[in-house]
């Protein structure tokens, strides 16, 4: 026997205990419940212990099965199953932290049980129990996600040590996953705050431009009001043509009032935002609103804002504020690149042919669905090929006083809308941003 003699004695002792207690387990059972208990600490105060982890033991042989239950019952809630299917069913209905699986069983192999358990919960630590003739199978099981394997007859101390290592690894993994999830949430919250902060800053910058835009119609209203006053004076003198002139000027005043209201509405919609609310958006109106707000931006000294081809039937279901910010950020970036001079053209068409690759793509982008292409083209200095791949990176900028956040936020919003962007440019030949978004179904 040699060194194996103590192992076999311990193994046989468990078999004797099994026979002595007349244990004959047919159905899945548990040794203890998972309720928390209280124990006194060194100072005599009661402390709450965490529920014990659950160990699932699946073996068709009573000897090894009961040996393991006796070995671990003081530290684990031991659930035992006499066949693979019972073990799988137990795991479906109950939380399991670790499992010890026999490789050879009548109904299912240990590897098949392993696969099912990993489908139920990938974090279950699984140890394979095998005879010498199935060592290769056990090694294969490790490749399928088993933590390790031990040969029969097993050494109790080796089994305890191995299970302790597995549980330590499990706790570290679960802790790491929890920390990653918390960091992801913090990151998502920071992104949202960044978007809101950027919108607030942009609204503050735009406010002066909006006031300037409203000055034009207000000046017209003031002038026509003065003329209207003169016409009313003529009416009192019973001049026949004065009534028609008054009517025409009233129409002009009403038109300019509506223009002021529309400018104010555009600005308020952008500055307040609309949360995550989605609505059906007319693309033509979206382009018009974006063009008006870009024109009002203080960076625009004398850039000519042009409206290109726009399909009036195009509709998008999205957050209107997000889409406005995409177009404004791209447009303002172009204006600043042109140093306030040049031409900026906005257009929108149905995407009939897609490029082989995109500069930026959302993971949810589906090129098989109907798409709209929003186009923002400028006559600026262009972008070199080595920089096109970096322009959407946070804090990347080629401007002396740039923040590097404008296009990074475009990237976030396009991803949120399940879209894609293609940037076409050559140094000295301007740049064209093509934003592909799903059409409303």
C-alpha cells in the first residue's frame, strides 16, 4: 500500500460509518439550512455569522458521497445527490457555491453535469472525483471549467485544502466582479454628468448668440410697429389705401413674432434637455434647428451656413436633444477649425449604400435596417489620416484652447442611438461627417 494506506483507511472508515448509520439516500437532501446564526465573540457580544456556503455532492456510490458529507458538514450546507439529473435539478432550484462531481455515473457523466451546472451559474466551483482509469476524462473536464480533480480513494486533507482554495478563488472573483460593476456604474454616472455639464456649457455659450438672432426680428417688429402707428393715424383721416397697408404690416409683425418664439423654443429645448425621452423626430426640422443654433454660436463670425438636400419623409425615433447636440458639436467643431470663416453645409438623405468600414460604430449598430445619413460638411483645413482615428477620443484636441470633449460626447451619443459615423477628409480639402442612424419603423 505504501503512502496510500492512510488514505484508504480513512476512506474505508467513512464506508463503515455509512453502513453503521444505515444511510441510504435516494432523493436529494440537505444537511442543514442556510439561516444565519449568532455566536458570542471574545468580548461576549453576539455577532451575526454569514450563511454557510452550499456544497453539492453528486456521486452514485454511497461510500464516497457520505464520506464527503461527513467531512464537510461542519463548514458547509451539504446537499447530496445520487445521480447527475438530481444534482442538476437541485442546482436549478437552489443556490450552489461549490460542487464535487463523480466522473462516472449511470445516467449522466460528471462532465455533462459540469456543463449543466456552468450553464446555471458559471461561478460554481466544481471539483471532479475520478478513478485512475478516468484521469484523462477529468483533465478534459478541467478544460470545460472544472476547478480541479482528485483521484479515488481521496485524501481528506487534500480534499479540504483543494475546496478551500476553490472557495477563496470564488470569493475573490465575485468580489472583483462586484467592484467592476460598481466602477461601471460610477463611470456611467460620470458620463451622464459630463453630457449634462457639456449641454449646460453649450447653452450658456449659445445664449448670447440666441439673443443676437432674436434682435433681428425684434428690430423688424419695432420698425413695423412705428409704420403701423402712422397708418392708424391715416385711417383716422379716412384714407382708403391705409387699411390694406395696416393688414400687411400686421401679417409681417405676426410672422416675426413667430420667428422669435421659434428661436426661443429651439434654445430652450437644447438647454433644458429632455432626459432619456424618445420621440418621433422630423429630420428636416432637426437639420433646420441645428443650423439655426450653429449660426447663433459665438464662434461663428462669418461662416455661411447652407442647407443641402433633405428628404422630407425621413423620421427618426430618438431623444431630440441628443441629436441636436450631435449636430451642434460637429458643426461648432468645424466652425472653430475654419477660424470662423468658410462654408458649412448640413444635409440628410436615406442611406442607400454603406461604406465598407466606419470611423466610429456602436456595438448595437445594425447595417441591415433602413438608415438615415445626417451630413455635416465644411470647407476647412481638413483632418490628416493619422488623426481621424483619434478625434473621438476623450481630451484629444489640436486646438490651443480646446477641451477635446466635443467629439467624444458625439461618440457617446451616437453609441446611445445605435449609430455609426464615417469621417471623410483630406488635409486642405475640408471634412465631411456622415452620421448613420436607424430610421423610425
